[in-house]
C-alpha cells in the first residue's frame, strides 16, 4: 500500500475509533474552533512529521533516517526553550538528552566497514523539516485549547492528521497505485497492528504524557523505540544482539533515567552547584 495512503487510512481509522468511543462514554462534542486546532496539530505531527518521514525514506538510508528522528527530543526541548515564556532545560535534562542522542547514534549509526552511502539532499532536507514539524506540534499540543478528555483529544488529532495525509495521497496519486488484491493477510495484520498499537495506544499515550510530564521526559520515546525494535527482533526473529547494541542500550537507558530524575531535588542541587562552579571559573 502506498505510504501516504497507508498512513492516512491508519490515522483516520484509529482517530475515528477513539472519537466514537469517547462520545459513547459521554464526552461532549468538540466545537468547530477545537476541531481547527486539532487539525493544525494533526497536520504538524502526522502530515508534516510522519508524512515527511514516509516520503524521505524513499531517498534517505534507513540508518540516517533513524538517526535524524532521534534528534526529535533535542528539537522539542530547544524549540520550547526558544519560544516566548518557554521552559529552560535543566542541566540534568541537557546531559540526558545528549547522552540519549549519543546512544541512538551508536545504535543506528554506520558500522566499522564500508563507506558512507550517498544521501539525497532533498530527502535529507524533508527529513529535517519533518523532525522540526513533529517537535512544533508536540509543543503546541501541550497548551492547545482542546477537550480535556485525552481519548477524544487524541482521536481529533489523528483524524486531522489522517485527513491531511489522505489529501497528500490524492495529490501524489496513491489511490491509482493501490492494488487491493496484492495485500496479503500478513500485510493486513501488520496494518491492524499499526492502527491498534502504533496509533490508538502509542499516540494517545504520547499526547497524554506531553500534558502531564515535561517535554524532555515525553520525548524520550525517540530514544527507546529503536531499543524496543531491536529487542523484539531478537525475541521474535532470532536477530543477533551484539556488544555494540548492549552498550548503546545501556547509554540510552541511562539517559532516560537522568532525564526522568532531572527535576528532582537532588538533581536540582547538583545543577545549582555546577552552575556556581562555572560562574566561579568564569570569574
């Protein structure tokens, strides 16, 4: 199934399920203004973010794609810091973010052998824009005027982004390339898995985390996902776990622990001591 079309259908179906469930549970229907906000967030995160990655993957090596996606936590924290009344990251969060990126680079970066593959400049540019688009949508969603229910909020964002992707699919001619007869039972099950776990569960959890924790903590999923994928490959497909993977996993887990604890009293005390030492050294 063509990329834009598959992503659009997946998000619209997942969003529809969440929306219907929330309304059935008695959640009040959103206002037109709230739908407009949800459409903007959905398009930033799912059309610009996810859709940009879908397009860029045609031209950019998988390893580089994973590495650029791993910069999302850095972009989220830096953009939030740069905006008016933004939140400055703590020293602990900064250390954790850099460590997490280093771990991801070790995990998905090129091996010791062979030269670096050629990178399509347009694909790399779109991939970078996609990362910033996802980060921008994540920041905006934290305080956006949307319903309080996390279920209907996630459903609205998924529907908005899914509709945007379906428009992109139409422009790209994905409908004409769709061959339903070529879709195997295995592909259909994989599509169902993405709807349930990749959208209904994961996206809802991410949006909820954005509103209830710090941006640094919420964005650590970008570091953890590659580790989970490799562990699943080892458990289900017998893929090899190398010393490099174990080392990268240790670094990533350590970074998540540091980021999670960064705003505790102990870490704040350490950060204050470090800042005072730097001020003293600088005169």
